[in-house]
């Protein structure tokens, strides 16, 4: 028989399963036990509901070697996240209790349990369901019934496996845990055999556990007093607009690029293309720059850049009203009030004396200088 090949690869199907579970249930705090090369964490870090992501593995070297894939890139500083996101990796054993793993909405254990010796597995189940007690747990493990379709010469799929269970073994283990720790469990899997193959189940069998009760504050607080045993290998905080400095940066980027465009359009209206002017016959030229300028000053209460007051000239400077910038929906959403926008702009750009507008000095060619000066004095 042809050895079976999965497309997408089986590991990718397991990650996809978790990703779609996350998208459906939208947990904020997620931990992956036995995270190994952090591949699942890497795929989860941009699910937009997750604010805290934690990985635990007993292999410190793999965490040190691969943890970098979870660190922010330059683009993340240029485009900070809307939500907050911290990522932490711990070196430690899943058979040990550490308060860092309390209060999680989802904990995943993908192809972990079959690597645990019987005594470690027993401690692990109590640590996971009794101590960590997350709202839900996803556990995947090989289904040994499927092995007949794999081209393996050894009895186990991996030399480090301590056991491989058939469906009945996995399900009776999972159901007895669910009973003991007051969880509900459902079974599914990924990696299907062709339809003509007799019923062997999924290649990776999966148990999804959901907690049936809400833990009391007192019980959680008691657990918080446990001594920390996990060692932090990586802790990164992603740039996010939840942090004042990044919020300010995002608001300034949007508002000032908008203000700059308003200013540029305003100048264009005042001085349409110079070459138009040079190509014109003398009699076609307008008599004076000043009259053209006056005729192009915006009169509408709505600027072309959106709702709000139009830009205007005062002294030798263009003023772009803050109200116009506050009318940009994203700026309004991020700032909430005009005063907040004003405070963010203060010190970053010149504001008018009363703080109601961004002020740009009018820089023009030398030959227009005198026209402008006379216009200014005429105004
Ligand atoms: N979950 C990973 C994935 O899906 O890409 C792969 C897991 S790998 C097959 C099993 C991992 O479990 C290894 O990285 C191993 O170091 C880790 N492991 C084994 N015993 C452990 C223990 N007692 N505590 C924490 N991690 C353990």
C-alpha cells in the first residue's frame, strides 16, 4: 500500500485546528504546553483576540534557539497592534505547578502527552486540570490504529514516545479526567484516511475539554501563593496602541499626514502649476497673483479633505484646524476628544496660540514673495 501523505502536512492541520478553535472561542490568554519550536505560538500570536501568549517546554535549548520567532519585527513598531500582546516562554516541566499558568482561557497540549512517562503523566493531569484549571484544553496525541497506514518500521511513530493509544484508550483516559476535574470532553481529530480504508479514525486524535464550573476567587488566590518554579526564557511586549507612547505615534502619523495633505492642496489652489503660467501668452496671464489667490481661498464650511473647518491663512502661515483632523474617523476613535488630540500634538508640531489649529509657515519661491507680502498686508 502507498504510504499516506497529508496535504497540508499533519502538523499544519493540527495548528489549523487550534487556530480555528481560537477564532471561534476567542480566548484572551492562551498557553501551549510542550511548545517545542514555538511553531504553534508563532501562528497564534496574530489571532486578534489573544492578549497573552505563553509557551512552556522542558527543553531549554529549543526555547532559546527558536524563541526569536516570537519577538516583534520593525513593522510591528511602525504599525502597533490595537490590542495589547505579551509573549512569554518558560523553561519548566508540565508536571510542576507554577502560578504563572493560572487564569488561562485556553491551554493546548499538541503531541505532548505521549512523551510523558506514566508517573509524569499522572502529575501532569492534576497540574493541568486541578491546578491550572483553564476554561478549555485541547489535547492531541497519535491514534495508534492509524499506524497501519504509515510507512513506519518501528511500533511507535517517534523514538521518544512512551506510548501511543488507540481511540478507546485515549477516550477512556480523557473521560475519567473530565469526570474527576469537572470538565466536559468531546473528541475529534485531524488527518483522515481515504474513504475506502476501513474505520481507523483520525491520524491525530484530539480531545477538547471545557470546564463546567467557575472557580472561586479564594481558590485562585490560594494557588497564586505557590512558589514560582518555571524559569522565564523570553518575555516580549508587542508595541500596541494600548500603550500611551504608541497610541500617540499612531494618532500623530494619521493626523499630521492628513494635515500635510490639506496644507499642500491649499498651496496648490493658491499657486496652480507654474509651467501653466510660463506657457501662456501674456494676454492670457492673470493680472496679478494676489487676485487669483483671493479667489481660490476656501469658502465652504467643509474642506475637501473631509468634514470640518477649511484651512485658512493668518499672518504668513497656513492654519489647519484641529477640528478638521479630529473629524477623521480613526483619529476620533483613538482620541475620544479634541482635547486629547491637542495634548498629543502639543510639543510635536506648532499649534496656534489658542491651540485650535496646526500652523505651517508659508514657504514660497522668491519671485512670489513680494506678491505674498502685499497680499498679507492687504488682508
Ligand atoms: N507541541 C509541539 C508542536 O506541535 O509543534 C511539538 C511537541 S514535541 C512532539 C513534544 C515536546 O514536549 C518537546 O518539545 C518536549 O521537550 C516537550 N516535553 C516533554 N516532556 C515535557 C515536560 N515534562 N514538560 C514540558 N515539556 C515537555
